[in-house]
């Protein structure tokens, strides 16, 4: 399976004259990595398939450490927001694949976390990490997702499951 990679240069055209809604969706997904919060934390997002996303931390910052009182372990708060992002973007990926997405501005599609349950299994040690999100079940209003948090060696350091509330835009986009 080939992962869907985001364009590093947002000016790269990828226009689809037969289905303009696909261009809007592609632009929305390409903008994920433009988030000031992600940039400040050194995080990157990748959609690997519909309903699957990865949030990567290629190089942990000193300020992101301190888990368990150790300066070598990644802080649990970092793991939490990486999970929230990975599972949340997996959900958006699934929502944007629904037929209803053809009639909306994807930038106006909203969601919020109702519950995020994380089980910490091992100390997250090393320099690079990734949180993988996967949609379990989705409807127009509610979504369920789960994920794993891995270190650079592929060791599972934590697992997560959560529930999200979805809000579709009230107005549609004319093609």
C-alpha cells in the first residue's frame, strides 16, 4: 500500500477538473502540517490510508522530556497530544471520504474529543516516536478510534482509544 504523502510545497498543483471537491479535500489534508501547534512541537502528520493517520515526532526536544521524573523519558503529555492528533486526523480522513464531503468546505468540518483513554505500557525512551491512529467506527455525528504509540525501535509504549463528536458545516460549497 502506498501512503498518501502530503506535498511539502503547497503551491504544487494537483487539480482535478472533473471533481473539484477532491481538490478542496486534498488542499485541506495538505494544510494539516501547517498547524502552528504541530510546527512548534516538531510534529508531522501523514495519512497512510482512509481512516489511518500517523503523527511523528522525528526528534524529541529537551522540553518534551521529563516523564516519570526522568530527563530521558518522553513526557506523557506529549504522548497524549500526539494520540489526540493521530486519532483525530484518522477520523477526519474517514469523514472526508464520505459522499457528503463532496458538498462541503472541508476546512469547516469540525470535531472534538469526548474521551481519550491512554494506557501507558513502557517508558517512551529515544529520540523519535510516532502515534498511529485508526478509525474503528464512524457515523455522521460520532467516531471511535484507537491507536498505538511506538518508539524508534517499534516498541509499543502506549495504546489509546477514544470517542469524538463530529460537526458538519451547515452550508455547502457550490462546485
